[in-house]
C-alpha cells in the first residue's frame, strides 16, 4: 500500500509547515499558489508601515550603494541621525540611546543597567507578560508555556498579577488598589532592581490600565529605589494608538526598550533609551547592532510612521475594531472577553484550543491572525497602515468564523 508522502519541514519550530510565503505586499502575504492572505498578525506585531514598501526599498537600495556595514563600534552618519530622531520622540530628560539588534537583547541591556545601578538582582513584571527569549528576559515571563520547562533554573523574579476584567468598568478601583498593594509589598521586601512593564500587558491578553495607574507605580518605584523599565518592544511606534504606551499615563519611565516597530522588519534593530546618569560607564557590545543599513531603514520607517500618522490610524481603527468585535461577539458563549488598545486586541476564549480552530479556519479563508501558545487567545494586530475597508472585511471573516463555529 502506498503511503502518502509526508510534508517536509526543515526548519524548527515552524508554526504552519504547510504555508510557504513567497511574496508580500502592503498588508498581504502570498503563498506558492499565489493565494492571498490579509495579515492581521503583522509578523508578531513587527510591521508598522506594511510589507515590501516602495519607500523602504528605495532607501535600502540607496544605502546599499553607500554603506551597508562598517566597524560596529564607530558612529556613522546614519546612526547619529537615527539616535537624534529617536530622542526627538521622547520627553526631555532622555539623552542616550544604546544600540542592539533584538527585543530580548534590549530588555537584557536594561536589566543589566538596572542591576548595576542599584546593586540589586530582583525584577518585577506582570504575570503572563512576555519580555523575550533570552534567560534573564525569559525569567520575567512567569509561568507561561514558553518558559515553564526552564522554571527550575531561571532566576526567581516576582510576577505581579494584573487586575482582570479591566474593560468591563466594574470593580476597577478595588482591583487596581489590590494590584498596587501587591506591587508595594514586593518592592518593600527589598532587592528590586527594576520593574519591567508594558502599558498594555500584551501577551497576557492585552490588559489595560487606567490613566493614573503607572503614576502610582512610578512613585512607589522611586520610594523603594527601583527603576521603572518600559518594554515597548511590541507596544512602541504607534501600536497602542500613541507613539509609546507610556504616553497614555503621562509618565517618564527610567528606561524604554524598543525593537519590532523600530524597523518594521526591514532590518533587525533595537534600542534602549535612557539617561546618561543611569548608564554611567556601562559597556556592552553587540556585533550586528545598528549597521548603517539598519539605521537608514529605521529612520525611514519612523518618517513614514510620522508622515502617514500611523499612531492615529492605530488609535482610530483600534477603537472601531474593539467596538465591532465586542458588539458582534457579545452573545457568543465561547468568547470570554475582548480587550485591547489601538491595533492590538485580544479575543479570549473560555476553552483552550478554540483559538486554534478559528485560526485555522480563518487561514483557509485568507486571513492570518496571531495566536498564543495556549490556544485560547487570538490577537488582531495588523500592520498599522491597514485601511478601514480591508480591516473591516477581514474582521467580518473572523467574526463569521467564530459565530459559525461556536454560535
Ligand atoms: C513585549 C516583548 N518584549 C520582548 C520581546 C522579544 O523580542 P525579540 O523576539 O525581538 O527578541 C517580544 C517579542 O515578542 C515582546 O513582544
């Protein structure tokens, strides 16, 4: 009897071994059969300006003629321009940019600076948050499926349970007071070098905080000598409807980690933005960080985000998306809650595996979503340049799929 040949995959891990992407354009991906997919994942929230952008390609072409890579510890005209551009997006007081390649690396750098500056080794973070795949950054992630098997050998960092049901407008003050109390309890215990947070706890399921929340956290951090580190790897560059998620709280953290949206995937590039007085004479090196090509790409990417007002697009379309999803799925018994801010919105299901079912169904129908590892959450986080009509149509597919499968 003939056995069916197995579909081969040479790469590990591979999320969708059957899907080979051969071409991208704007908010679309194309497979080898030229099937078109609307990408509501933005490649794990990386892409702000859309795929295969003509402007980005033009800058890459011009920069390739001039200087792709040069000795990495030297400043280049491109790195100086980019550092100035980034600092121009930040409030006064931020005066230094550290150069790196990935989000995890940026988080590690901020943790090292905090440990060195305070002489302490403990860090706080929110339960269920994801801050990277390297050992220290992974230790911030609590007990999610990605980090669980390493728990016995990870440094013991405290995770704070964020309040649930934030979008329901009930019991908020009590929930938040409780969270603030548990943060204070941990800080009081002593030894906390830093608190690593996002303005929206994205991986945990896009939990939001009320306006005054981080002002209180910052006050407490100051009281106990702990540094506040904002991980804007995913939330940065307009994803939550403002350029950075800390802006929703009118605060100034001590350090800010940037990655994904900084280069929109056209180059691996990340950064930590901070103050000279905290960095002191801290030294680190990263071989591939901030090549002239990566800097030129990031600079053009930020220009596009600003000129095309992509943070505002994210804010406006995010609000519409949240309303549309909530209204259309309010009676669906499988959906537990829908939360988010800007163009990062989580649909949480009661049952594990429900997200996988919808994910697969939508993929067949030409819509790629982002899904968590526990298979109980789907994320709507398209490239920030997506247009309303394209987004609405894709959302219609997602809503239709959920209502058909679990109506
Ligand atoms: C909030 C956050 N921090 C850090 C990281 C790690 O970034 P990278 O995969 O570039 O190392 C991620 C990646 O998903 C992230 O979402």
